[in-house]
């Protein structure tokens, strides 16, 4: 019990985005329609709880397509895949459902379109992240990754007349702007996306943390360690001068964090389910919080359609890609 905590403030918006809702629904519908097991390439979204729930329902998560048996149904994760992975999955004859977020696909489409026009790309993103591998893997060459401003000084495109910037969708909005400015300074003719590639959900959750942080003494972010957008929320609160921790579940909360903290802010990454937020609130109440207040914030109404073939009367043939 910590008598110091007077109030919990909930960030708005927080938690699931439209791309995550859709990706989870694709796996659930595939299981309901075709029966378990359904294979999923990579964690469908970067959340331990979501992955464990889907495993319990009959999903099998794999990284290598060689681990998927012939004739199986395979779902690509929300983060997207490279052309090589897509081709290998087709060659192996799987029934494929693509849960790539439409906002990631939009970046893939832009890369393919500009590449045909002779462009090379500077991609702003985190090395090794599956979305970066998927976007860079839309082309066999000509995409150069920069992770920070220092990388911009080192990057060596083959030409600079036709150069375009693309970004990972889940970056720090402020860091990406700084890196893009450095790219612009070094390559003044560079083409930038009309609308930033950083998605609405990443932007809105970071904006909410910017409003919330100065009002609280501690920020708790619900999210898994692998989740880029969740990590960015914790990092942002910390940069704004508010002590901040990211937890995968309420069990990870440490009582010591709350000592001397009157107001506690809670948010959740785009892949973190609300049930975990509720459990965190309950535990913070048990530590002594008196009231829970929801911040005012943007209401997100965006929803993405499901791929064809997942309605109950619509069974696709083997080897299709939807
Ligand atoms: O934030 P990243 O890209 O790591 O993904 P996560 O699965 O956490 O969230 C949304 C998606 C895709
Ligand atoms: Fe799509 Fe953004 Fe959600 Fe990723 S975080 S799944 S890009 S809406």
C-alpha cells in the first residue's frame, strides 16, 4: 500500500490500432474456418499475451517457412514480409492470408512504384525489425537503411538525382523528423512521402504521452519488449522528464516505482490488449491509487477490411494468396 498515489490517468488513445485488430481477427477467423493448426510467420503482433492466447486457440508461430508442413494455411504477420518470403510461401504452395497492416502495404506499394521510376531509397528504421526487413525486401537492392543522424553522414547511395525517403511506421515521430532533416540537408533533392509513413496510431499514442507526461509523476507503458511503438512511448515519457517503465503484464510492476508518486499515467502500445491495462490499473489501485481518470483525446474510428476468403461462405483454393 502506497498512500502517496492519489490518481491514475489513462492516456487516450492507447492500445490496439486498426492494423492489430485486423491481424488478430485474420488468425482467429482462419482457425475458425479451416481448423487448427494455422501457421503464422513471426509473432502476429509483438505482444506476448496475444501470441499466447492465439497459441492456445491453435496458432503455431514460426520464423522459417521450412517449418511449415506442405498444404498448410499460413498467415503473414502485421509487420509485412519481403518479396522473397512471399515468393517462397507461394512456391511451397501454402494457402496464404496476408495480415500485413494496410499502412505497411502502402509503403511497400510506394517503394515498388518509385523503384520503377528509377528511384533509390533511404529507409529510416531499426535494423533487424521485421517491418524494416519486409520493406527493404521489396527490392533486391537500392534501399539504404539509416537508424540515426550519424548514419545519414555515412550512407552511400549509387546516385542522388532520384532518391526517396521511406520510414518504418512505428518510429519516434521526433527522431524520424530529425533524421529526415539530416537526409534533406545532405541530399537536397530527396523526395519525401506526401504524408509521413509513420502511422496514425503511432502518432496519436505519442501525442497522448506528450500531453499526459507533464501531468503525472510516473508513466507505465503496457507493451512487450519486442514492440517498437511501445518502446517509443516509454522512451518519450522518459525524455520528457517523467520516470517511465514498460511492462508486459501487471505482475512486472514493482512497488518501489510508486513510492512518492502522487499521479500515475498509464498507456499501452498498439499491440497491447486492454485486458492487460485493466490488470495494471487494478494492481495500481491495490498499491493505493484512489481514483482513475481518462484523459481527453482523439477518438480513432479507422477500421481496415479483412482479406477475401475469410468470410464463412468463401473458401479459397490451395495455393491462393489473399
Ligand atoms: O511496433 P512494432 O512495429 O514493433 O509492432 P507491434 O506488433 O508492437 O504493433 C503494431 C503492429 C504491427
Ligand atoms: Fe498498422 Fe500502425 Fe497499427 Fe502498425 S501500429 S499495425 S502500421 S496501424
